[in-house]
């Protein structure tokens, strides 16, 4: 099966290692948590096609993946706040964005 045909979250085998598809062209190696860019032409072998809902909920994320999720979330916050920039508020948009940038990610706090 070609990599693009896998659904996101699907476990698969590629070159003797087990991965989980994390995006349209990315996968996370189960053993190390390292992310890898996958070629569209990569031939992969799906694993656990009958994975239950409870097994899917128990999925663990590597530190890098969590940091990237928080970075995407922060970017979404910036975009949402910027979209509201035309509305009058007690803080200027620059002050609010600076405040958001100054906040550490929850993973950095311990």
C-alpha cells in the first residue's frame, strides 16, 4: 500500500520499523518518537487494521510532537487574535501578541 492511502493515526511498517502516520507526508517512529518525512511513493504495510477505539485513545506522543502541537496552537491563537484586531479592546493587539509570546509552553513548565 502507498503511504498516502493510510489514514492519519494508522500504524504501519516501513523498512523494518514501526511508525504511526501523523500527517499527509509525515510519520512518527514508535521506538524513538522521531518524525520522518515520507515519500508519496513509499510502499508501507499497515498494522493493526482492527485497532479498537480504546487502543487509539491510549496513543502516546513524543516530546517533539507535543511541542509542534503547541506551536501550531499558538499560531492559531495569533491568527484568531489578529483577525479581531479591528475591534476595540483594553490591550492593543501588539501588547496581546507580546503577552502570548512571553508565555512558556506548558511542557516547558515542568
